C-alpha cells in the first residue's frame, strides 16, 4: 500500500494472520535520546521508533549540541549513535517539537536546570495544549518558564537556572510526562526532589535514570499512590540500549486479533512493563485470548519484554475505574473499539485527560465509532459503550490524531464494506509502517 494521504480506505478482511515486529517503544525512544544528550560520551540506541515524534526529539538533541547519527533498522525503526559532552548548549533557533508533547514537556524539564534560554514550539495541535502542569513546578524550582498566553499554551520560553531548588510536588492529575519533567529538572537541583502520584504512571524515566547511575527511589505512597525521589548532582553515564516494541502499538493488533472472527497475530519483543501493560490485562479480563511468552534481552535495562499471540475471542464488557483508565489512557480509543464487540455495557470512567491530547479524543472516538454503527456516548468524562454491534463501513475523521486513525483502521478490518479514514497520514506520528503491516497480515 502506498503511504496514506488525506484519506485512506480500509476494506473488511476475511482473515488476519501473520507475525509483526512493532515500532520501538515511543516513550523509551524519546527518553533514550534525551538521556544520551545528558551523558558524557557515546550512547548507542537500537530499534528506536522512527515516527515523526521521535524524529522531533532527535532533531532537538542535535540543536542542543549532541552529535546524532541515524541509520535505518528492521521493522521500520531506526538506530542512533549519540555523542555528547553531557550539557545542552544554547540553541541557535527555536526547538521544533512538531506534534510531540513528550518532546516539549521533557525538554522543558531538562532545560530548566541549565544556563540556556530556549523556545520550545510545536504545530497547531501542540499549541492548543495548555502546559501549566509543567510550568508551575519548574517555576517553583527556580527556572523561568513562560507560555504564549495566560493559559500557558506553547510556544514555551525556558530560561534555565543552575542549580535549581529541590521541591516536593504532588501531581494533581497523574501524568508520566509531568513527573518526568520534574525528575529531569531534579537532576540539576540541590538536594532531593520528590514527586507524589495518586496513581502510578509509566516508570521508564526512573528505570532508565537508575541504569545510568542516577539515584532514584520509588516508594509506596499513602492511599496506594507512588512517591519518587531523585537526588540532584549525580553524573549521567552513557549507555547502550535496545528499545522494545511499543505496547501502545501492540494494542491495536491485540484488539484486531480479538475482535476479528478469523485471526491469529504474533507480535515479537513487545514491552510489557508493569506500568504500561494495563491494556493487555484489561483485554484479558474482557476474555481476549492473548498468549504471552517472556523474552530476555540484557540491553532493555530491566524493561520486561514478551512475545504475544492474539486470537479470535468472545469478549464481555467491563467497567474501568478512573485509576484503570489513567493506566491505559493512550489505549482508551482502541479499547472503545473492543467494547463495541463485547457483550454488555462497558463503562470507562474518568477519561477527561483524553480531551487534552492531540485532539479531543473523547469526542473523536464517539463520533467516529457512531458513524460506524456503534452504540457509544460520552457522559461528562465517562464513555459508555453497549455491545456487541455489527459495524458498517463509513467515512470517519481522525482529526489529525494518530491514535484515532489507527483505531478506525482496525475497525475497518471488521466493518462491512469500506471505511474511509480522513487524515490517515497522521499514523506517521507513532507508526509510519502501519498500513504496510496491515496489508501483510490481512487476506
């Protein structure tokens, strides 16, 4: 299939079968490049995701003085060799984040602790996302961070300070990006910086910092939350890394395998980090047949990986608490599709964070799945889906949001007729080879 443009058609598949190697985990790819900039020496990163977001991060690493060499890798991924003296330099121009909120938020944390002045900017979608949740803690640490307006929208201007002040910060809304921005600033703070979460979020930053010699402690907080402490002043060590397959990308194929009546899909070397695998466990609770075989690789820095096999299944509805929703926030759109094929009423509670992603994902997924025939509605920040429903092909709008485009493409594999996805090219943000993979496993 040629690269998707303004719209792409997906026809119902008679069978789904085959083996896939997925894009490198986007969250880990971002962080590996950033930490390579902060380490003295050369770091080698193998199998990084090669979507537009990760390329934005690589470009910013170069703009901040890192020497970056990229080469193509299997499964549409990329290998990187990064050499750095360990300190970001004053950039010559604006740091272009494009659509990547991870790039903007985490680099803001990094730059807060270095004596540089930099402007982080993005595309129209990113400029519409308020950044107060990172601006407030970084200002409390002593950095000067300004948004473009009173609502703290990008572009962000960051004027760093060294050293920063250590803080004890409670995140009002669970967010791995906010937590990571504070921890990365804490590298340059005097004393111990503490982040308190009511719900544990993905812990890649903590694992990767520890692997590079940074003292990070994680403790159980009151009420089941998590407390993370980082001691400032430690030197970052260069390290080689193998990036596992992205579990968020895997989620689309796991759902495809579960909801299609004739499917068996094998996914190789997928990251199954306990703070990222919520979508796998939720699908299993719904009755999905997912076989998991652990795999060992010493270069994944303690990140557990596994081969997964998804087969046709009879699904039943479930209710997600706000904590469960937060743990699977990026996978909620594809879980909504799974719910359309499950017996009973699925209720997803506390999904308000989805309104502030690349699009209003609650509105986008409700409108798109309704157009395909699903019985789905939003009730404030909750989503309610009644199933099972026979889907029919329709014209749907992804609103330039890669996760919506991917969800509607999977829906097209089980819907009668043809499904036309508007702005399907947005899949390049996280999964540039998706439509090629789709053609390989369908018949």
